[in-house]
C-alpha cells in the first residue's frame, strides 16, 4: 500500500478541538514533526480536515532494480 509523509507546518493553537484531535489521531504533536501513514480513505479524510495545518508528500524511495546498470 502507498505511504504518505505528513508534516505539520502550522501550530494547532487557536484551532477548533476537532482539528486538534485529528492531528493527534494522525500522530502529530508539534510543529515540524513528520509522520508516515498508509494511504487510505480514512487518512485522506483526516488530511482534508487539517489541510491548512499540514503538508503531504510521498516518501523519497527509489526502488533499485538489481542487475540493471
């Protein structure tokens, strides 16, 4: 399954309680923290709720194919 790298780039101070709880459910506690989650409909819905507080990207993994040069 595809993975997503999620970075909290804005503080949750002053946000509604639902946004704070969503960040906590994603595993984010402080600004600048990075977590990796699997890409699912539930995670996508949580990211939509806190889109203004987080940055989402794919992990930088380049698969190497043995035997090809």
